[in-house]
C-alpha cells in the first residue's frame, strides 16, 4: 500500500511539473516570445551592420575630401550651387510619376 501512494505521489508531481512546463512554454513569455526576440535581434544586427558599412563609406568620403582639394571644390560647388564664370546650368523637369496604369478608352460597340 505505501508503495502505491509513493508511485501515485511521483506521478502526480511529474504531471503537475509537466503541466506547469507546458503552460510556461506556451504562455506570453514562452517559446513564441523567445523566437520573436531572436527575430528582432537578427533584424537589429542587420541594421547595425548596414549602419557600420554606411559609416565606413562616409569616413572614406570625408578622407577623400580632406586629401583632394579638387574634390572639395566640386562638393562645395554642388552644395552651394555655385557656378564659375562662363558655366551654364540646365534645370530639367522631373519625369512624371505614374503609379497608376494608363486608362484605356472603352471599345466602341
């Protein structure tokens, strides 16, 4: 008789722990939330990597401007829209933006 109570107690304890584990894994702080956090971490790491590449590109551009006076002049002229005597600036209109398909005329009956 004591043997059966002992086995029943162990079984009951395992069942309670199993139910608790299942609830903890499926709840709001469970596996789905954990996977979402991993996905968010990967997204942020990708953004950080892109930012690092962009920063490196900008550092190289700054170094290029520091070392090359003609590059400096071109950048200043571009930013301030300056012209040398005898130069002409052409201003072209932007291409029309058509995001909607062209409407066709209905066919005559």
